[in-house]
């Protein structure tokens, strides 16, 4: 038995954990030659009102049973804990989108950007430089609860991913040649999650909780229709071509199909991707592990990781530090090995090693001084250049702005983007300003577009709130 347990322990194992109000689920997978294999599964019923510390205490023995050994952990975030929107943003690259989405998120939840945590998937980009993205928004208090949970378990390498992406991944794995929009439904106890996936990407998702299996059968057709209508309205895409239900429950696909006028299939998903023994173990719980399995099937993009920005920055710094230490140690070992190889006389090895250390210390001090000087010159040069450009743009903008336009915000980002916000009594004044910007010298390297213009009523009359985005042209 000890030998078998030892074989199971592997640094490359990945643990996917999900916690909902009623239960805790953990699935363990391992990277094989060309795919990931699922090794084991644990399930625990939870009492109502359990706190983070108690939850960690109950989770620890389950991880020990699964031979957890400081492995990578992915927390599957239940769909009902997030708000999701299909939106269009004026950016194409993750670095640009990362700056925009915090402010977009606060439009959909009544909280300031600093109280919200986001993740997203880029669905598509167009020729005009806009991206269609699936935006996931979670209140920081929810994420703080998960951070407290992993900290109590001393888990260092972890990420948080919306369960919906797991369902999308799982369906893409089972039916890789089905491109058209399909609705995938996951029946997880009384929790029901509905997503729309197309071309292996998640376009839309929602969830609800049913009182019982009997009530679910009666309301499911109506919920499918409601989801399809909301998906079409939000994304502007064509309606779904069919419905797939992940379940091992006794539900009539024919009955559901006749009520929604769409083909319906029932998928016993676990038997398609898990060993028979593991599949049966999952089924006995009466819950679903579809999202967890899907998350474990492949590497998740960094943009989908729903972690606070400060946590992400600390991780980047820690990674850079680790890589620097590894590189330094490798170089020093290589230099030392070369020196020892050249030095045949064993009695002189200590002398050469000490001499090498003295020379390295000298070079390090000189290099550090040069690096500091170079860094200071670089900062001064970039600051001077930046200030001159900003002053030129502001001066030009002051000259060309019509007198009936009142600018309230000017944002100049990394020489690549300028955002102008303000209000005016007439839309024509805004269009005139956009046209003037395109022709001006200071804005010659930018493409100017009216992002929005919204009419508002005030005590003094109607005004137009607007935003103009100026994106640097690519040469």
C-alpha cells in the first residue's frame, strides 16, 4: 500500500477544487504524454454556515488522502458567484485590455473598480482595433474568502477560474468537430449552469438553483428558451443549433426537445474522459464534476485567472526573482567549473576560486554603478520626452477645441492612446472636433474615433456626454 501511495505522489499533479454552499469537490489530474489524465476524486458534504477556517480544516485531510505535495491548485468558481457580460472594448492586446476592463466592470456592478476583480476571454478582434470579450466580474470580498481558504492550507501555487470555462473545454474535448453555437447544460445537484459555446470559446453563461429534480424537469425548457433569448440579445449571434445536457440523472431528452423545438442530447461526460472506476465514484455523489474536469483538461490562459491585481503583481515579481537567482547560480557554477577544469594543480584551486570571487565582486560593484547611471539617464530622458509630447498635445488641443465643448477628462497613456471626455450641447461640435483632430499636427500619428455620445437631461437643458479615443497608428 505504501508503494502505491508513493507512485501517486507527483510534482506535476494538478488539483482542481470547487466549494459551494452544500459540498466540496476535489479532482486530481496528471499530465501524460499528449493529454491530461484524471487520477482520483474526493467529495464532502458541508454543513450550512461553515467558515473559511473550518472549511480548510476539512479540506486538509482530503488533500493528504490524494497525496497533495505543494502541487498546482485551481479553484473552480461557481457561476452564481460571478457576473458575466459580452462586451466590445477599443483594444486588441491583453496589456491594453487589462487597463480598460476595471472601469468597464464598474458599469455592471454598483461598486468602484478597486472593489471588483475581473477575468476575461478574447472572443474575436476586428480590423478597427476592437475586441469582443467575455468579461467575468467578481466582488473582492468573494475572492478574499478564497484567498483566506488557500492561505489556511498553505497553498502557494493557485489560480481561480470560472467553472463555465471548464464546461466549454469539456464539450470541446468530447465534440471537437462541432463548430456551431451549442448550449451546454450542467446539472450539479440542484444547481444548473447553462452556457453557449462556439468555436471552442465561451460566449454566454448563466445559472440558477432548482428546488428539486421534479421541479427542474418542468422548468428546464423555459430556462433554455430564456437563456437562448438572452444570449442572442447580448451577443447579436445566431440562435443555438442544439442542446447538450451533462448528467447521469433520469431526464427525458425527447420531452425537453419537443418543448424547445431543438435537438437535445444527454452526455455521460465522465465515462468519456475518466477511467471507469473514477467515473463511477463521481456518479455516486449525485453531483457533477464536469466543470472541474474541463478546467483540468488543458492549460488555462492567464487572462482567465480571477485574482486581484496586487496578487498578480507579487507573483510576477516572485517569478522574476526566482529566474534571476537561477540564472545567476548557473553562470557562477559554469565559471567555477571552467576555472577548475583549467586549473590542473589541486593545490592552486582555492587560490583561483578566491581570486575569481574578488574579481566577481569588483565587476558586480562597477556594473551596479553603471546600471544605476543608465537607469537614471533613461528615466530622465523618458520623462523629458513624455512631458514635451504631453505639452504639445495639450497646447494643440486647446487651440482646436470649439468653444461650446467642455472637456472634463484628458488621459494620455504610454504614448499609444489618448482619451478625451466631456460634454456639449450639440453632437455636431463633437464630430467637428474629431475631424479637426485627424487633421492636426499633434494628433497626426493617431486615429481619432468617437467612442460614445449619450444625451442627458440637466437643470439647464439637454447635453451630450461623449468620449473620443485616439489610438496610435501602426507603421
